[in-house]
């Protein structure tokens, strides 16, 4: 496949208006290319979500199996009149390819699809297994995509490494590779007081005043110390409300919604215990409701890091920084199965924005990086 092909395929994918959870035929197009190259194809649909799994090769002793993962859905465009070019036109203007999904992450999907095909064509009898998994449910609620695909895939396939094509790069292609992500734990804290008339505070207990010392300590509480790759766990309050909207009523309850972004040095259980201890310290009456939306994951494979460093250095002539910044990603669903997961993709400066774009040369080089990684791993 020539370099021009990865740009053409990126454009073909961008032109399909696959706003989450719609796929709009992206996976069918990719499946046909992969099938023509000898890959086994499986389509899975859960609810309104399309998922694709394609693989080539087989397990063997002392072989390494590599999985590429990504998504074909994109976020809404916003005000289309504000775009320099129509968001689904996939216009090349100067050095850039414009369009919704250009950076997040249709260009990466095109790049690793064609890199896999090129590898298989050059080594049809390669050892180990190379595979691709795509969903149209990453930008949405992420319940019917990779989360549901992994249990099904793990029944019949084992992977050592997974590379997610999320836009990890910061200022230039390959300068940042994610080797993990923090976990995300949501909590709703209800502080119970006693409702009453504002003119008779002696007959009531204002939960806002009761909770004030607790909130002050919560703002600087140290949950853990982090580690060499992860910052310490942080907690942020996202909303505060009371059970009353009436000006002359002291509310019965105060409801605080917050989120932990936590490193592997903490667990859901340890954070729950510490929060309860803090609440008890101030003798508060409270109720808690928890929602774990993502476990932390962490790639400790020195071999995979070395392969990625070499591949980026040979293509872009820079040495990548490995970090664990950012929010959650579908990598959290893969890592649970003992797979070493990394994220490597296009510059993320314009993702989810008006005039999302990617450098044409970066898309070309990203395919080259992926192809080098495949060759070195397999």
C-alpha cells in the first residue's frame, strides 16, 4: 500500500457521518479490506452499537499476539457554519486534513488497518496473531462496545499487547505515548441535616454549615502519594445542591457530586474507606452512592516500551515521553484481561473542536510507526 492510500482511507472514513453510536458503514469498509488480505472477520452488534473483530495468524509457543483497538464513532460537529470546511467533507487544505474524526481517531484507524494489511502481505506465514477491534460506542456511554467485546474475545483469543489509536501526541507526532490511565470513581455524598424555617434556625440543622469543615479538608486531603508514572489521586467536586429551592427553608439535605481520578496506589475500597473516615471525623450523618466508571491500568512491559521507542525514533527522530495523563479510554476494558495496553496516535490539539484536523504527513508517518511496531513485536 502506498502512502497515498492511508490518506484516501482516512478521507473515506471521515466522510461517513458516524456520530456516536452510529458507524455508518465504516466497519464494513474496513472489514472488506481486511478480508481481502486474508483476515478472519467477525461483526458483533450489541444494542445500537456495531463492533468489528478481525484477526490473522494463530497462537503459538513463544509467540507474541498484538491487538489494535479503536473506534469509528465521532462526537457531534457543533455549529457546522463555524467550520472552515464542512466537517464531513474530509478536505485537504495545505498541510492538513480537516474533518470530524481526523484526529480522534479515524486517521489512526486507517493507519493501523493498512499497517496490518501491509505486514500480512509481506509475511503471510508470520508467527503469532495480529488483530483489530473496533467499536462505534467509545464517544458515547461505552457500554455496548469494547466493554462487551472483550469478554467474548477473551474466550477464544489471548493477547500480550494492545495498542489503542487514541490521539496521544501533544506537540508533534510521537512525542507522548500513554502507558496507562487513572481510574475514575464517582460518588454522590448526601449530608443529612434537619429542615426548618430560616427565621428559626435553632429548630433546624443546616447541612451546608454542617458540611463546611468536611469540605474544606476534602479540598486538600491526600489520598495517596502516586508513583513514578502516576500523579497522586485527586478528588474534585463537580456539583453541589440542596433539597430545597425555597428562599425561606433551611434544606434537609445537601448533595455533593464528586469524582476521584485515582492511580494504582489506591483502590475503590481504600478510597471508600478513607472518605467514610473523613465524614465520621466531623460526626456527619450521610448517605453515599458510588459508580465505578473505569479501573486504572498500567503497562509495565519494558519490551513493548522499547519497541515503541525504536519505532518512533526511526520514523520521527524523537524519543517519546511515556505518561499516564488524560481521562479514561477503552484501554481500561482491555487491560483487565492481563494485556499490556498503550495508546499512540495523532496530535490531540483539535480533538472534539470546531475545525478538527490532522497533519497529512503525520497520518503517513503514523502508519509507518504502526508497521514498524508490528514487525518488531511479531
